[in-house]
């Protein structure tokens, strides 16, 4: 061409789209790497700050903060949206089957039971957290249901500067037992809660009001943590009923004339304590392994059994006594250092067992009053996730109830034995970015309800979006 400038412009017009696309891809990768490096740097600085405080490097009382400095302590606020499209093979009734599994003896989450076919907005979580001072952190987490009901999930403070590796938490919080118990729904690798937690501990795991003391001693290359909790025993699995006697049947009919007995008055708290330990060796930068065990004991436990709304021929009765539980947990993680989490692997396994030594304190058939009833149930969950592509991961979970024990015994021996209920779950998750994800989940369960083996197939399409800043998640 005679005009070199025109030739250059023509070449640029044709070549620009290809160059621009390649540049944009490179910029995205660079931004992702910068974000990862930034988060790792912040985590390292926070760890160094905690270590410095534990060594007593910040013993001097802080000066009153200026308005500009005080603004740095404004709380982080985040809102997590969680919505699903749901379909099943039971006309929308599969959710109620999970709440009626043979051997389930505590109140399940009403929101989970109300799930129906089609679109649904699950609990919206509002989180506020802040470093109140060099000595305390505080957080509050509220759950907002789709109809507007607000529940307080957690509200606690935690110390930052106790010596010798000690830390104290007080308020309402998720217990530190196990590995999965301390996770909120937006941290789950699957749409729903696993069967052992859902049935034996509660839809959101063991959560209660009380005090926790954690000790993380210096053990060289090993990570070791011991925790003890004193809890009121107000929530779900190890709770007291708050009733003296039932005043009516769920079907609206009056109690039988032979009804007799009453529950004991509620004892003063704390009525529940837990003890747990976690251990993790140093396996380098790519591999991480942690295992642990826990115990829980309730010195007063009460249950009211009233199924007359479903079966008018059943009899209302109430039991009280003591309850205990224990569990084992292990988690292994492999960091492939691949782009967008490709190649990353996480494997989690938990086993838990609950025993209740109760007596009949109230019964419509007064002749049964005072008889012992001993309940034993156990369950396990095994799950794994793997990054198949950048920002894409697959998950597989098997969870079951009644692996070795699932029975109730009376004075003359075994009165009832429930069969194993189990489920397989597959999930495909697309991490769009750090603040949003999409998930497709399929599950196939065999549940024993009223002595009948029920099949429950479920499909979920879930979206989760996080508005605002929230703290880094634990290991």
C-alpha cells in the first residue's frame, strides 16, 4: 500500500479484537492471582498480630481513639442471599420425610420442612463483625426467613489477647465439636445439611448459649487445640421442653382420663457441657490433615412425643433424664495451586453417636409411668470435593443413620429397632467469583419412616451471593 499509516490502521483494526481478548484473559488471571496473594498476606499479618499480642507485645493500654481511627472499627456487614429451585419425586413431600425418619426425636427446622417444589428463598443471613478493641472481637449473625421472621443464629464476643494460647468466647454460638458443626449454610459444600447432624444434632448443628474456653498450646510443628464449653442446653438436641405436662393433643382432642405424671422443673444452667480436641501435623504447603474427637453431656434432657396429628391412635407421652454424645472427625485437604482451584481436593469424614437414658415422666396410659427408655442412635457422613476445572468443582457425599445402633430399650429389653436410612448426593458447583456461586445437586435417599422404606430423589439448583465483606473462613 502507498500509505504506511493507512496500512497500519487497517492492520490494527483487524488484529485488535484478538489482541484485546488475549489481554483481557491475562488481566483476569493477574487480578485473580493478586486477590489470592492479598488474602494470603492479610491472613499472615493477622496471624503475626495474634502471635505478638500473645507474647505481651501490646500490654500498654490503648489511648482513646480519634474519630478517624474509630471509623476503622466500624463493623463489617455482609448479607448472604441463598435461593433454590427444588424438585423431587414425592410431589414436594420429600422434605417432610426427612423430618419424620424413624428414631428422630427432636424438633426439626420448620423452614426445611416447609420446602416445596419450585422456587424458594432460603434463610438470608445478615452478618456483622468487628474488632471491638485490641482485646475483643464481636460478631452477630441473623437469619431472615422468606416470610420475614428473624432468628438470632449467633451473637458473641471473643478475646484476642489472653496469654499462653488461651481464647474465650461467650454468647450464643455454634459449638466447636466436630468439623462441620461450626459451618454456616453458605460454607457448606452441599445445598443441605448431612443426615446425622440434621437428625441427631439439629438442622444447623449444635448451637447454644454459654461460654467456651479454647487452649492452643505451642507444640512445635504440630497444631493442637483443646476446647471446653458450658452451655445452657436450650437448643434442639439436648434441650429441656419448658413444659410441665402437655395440656392437649396435637389433633385437638382432650388427653385420656388415665393420663398421669409430669416433667420436672427446669434446672438452672448450664445443663450441657462439651469437650473437644483437634490435632494437625505439619505436612508442608500443599497438604493439610486434621483429626479430632469430642464428648457432650446434658444433665437434664426432656422430650415430648405427640404424633396424634399424623396418627390419632398414638398416645402422648413425655420423657426426661440425661443425654450424652461423642464423635470423631477427620479432614484432608490438598492444594494443587492450580488456577481457580483446579486440582484442589477436600475429604471430610465424621461419625457421631447419641445415647439418652430417660424415663417416662408423663403418659396418657398412666400404667407406663416411670418406666425406663434408653435410646441409642449413630450416624456418619463421608464427603469429598474436587476442582475439575478453574472455578468448577464436583462433590460426592454419602451419609447414613443407624450404622451400628438405632434402637430404644425398655425394662424387658429392646422395644424397637430402626433400620438404616442413607443417601447419596452429587453436586456440581461453579464459583463465579469470591462473592457468588451456582450449584446443581442431585440426591437419592432410602429413608425408613413408620417402618416403611421410602425413596426420596431430590434436585436442587442453588444460587448464593454475598453482599459486603466478611471474614475468612476457618480451615
